[in-house]
C-alpha cells in the first residue's frame, strides 16, 4: 500500500498541504484547532476543487493542479502545458494518475474514447443531442446543438470555413 505524503501548497506554507493521494488539508493555526481534510466538490466540468484562504483572500483551485504542482513540478502558465488524468477519471487526483502534457496533446484527445467520429462534435448526454464547438487561440465557441452527428459536423465544418476565410 502506498504511503500518503503531504507537502505544503505553494504560496500557502503552514496553512494548507496537499497529498500524493489527491487530498487537501488545512493545518492547525489560530482559528483552526486541528488539521482538517477539506471537502472537495466538483466544478461544472467534473474536476474537484477546494477553497484556500490567505490574508482574507479566498481562491478556488483544482485539486489535480495542486497535486501536479507539488509532486510533478507543474508550473501553471495557462497556454503551453496542462495536467492530464491518465485514466480520464477527473475524480482520481492521485499523483500517479496525473501527467503534464502539451495543450495540443491534451486537445488532440486521440487517446480518449470519443462520442463522435467527427472533430468538434460530441454527444451532449443531458439532451441526447449532438453539440458542435470550436476552439481558436484558447477561446471556445459554441456552435450549436443538432439532431444528428452529421448535422453537427457540417456546422463545425461551415464555421471552420468561415474562420479560415477571415484569415485569408
């Protein structure tokens, strides 16, 4: 069985620690009588987050990024490298399940099971409709929802053509 290792969270030394098993705890201090494991909650995309507070300022951070920063040397820069869940389970924030990959590799998703054979298309499970979307320079644009996969793909291709014509 793997031992749980705890490391201070960068910028929060003496306040919070993160473990290699993907847990975050608040450390004993003036108004915190004992170490306490923080509750993690899913954000809108299925990643688990926690709230950290320092000097009266509270921020929300994803647990997988905290683990990657502490155990994999990940540095958040928002544009070239990201943290990927190897088993595609966003709940599994164990350091052994995380890797640092380029944005391009992460967006490629060839390694992931997909609901569609077409680029820019996925099945939106809540409605059972096909969703088309495109990402340009890190900005996601929703194209629309469609009854069939091919309609969504056609809308994606049309949007791609429009954007290409603007560049030319």
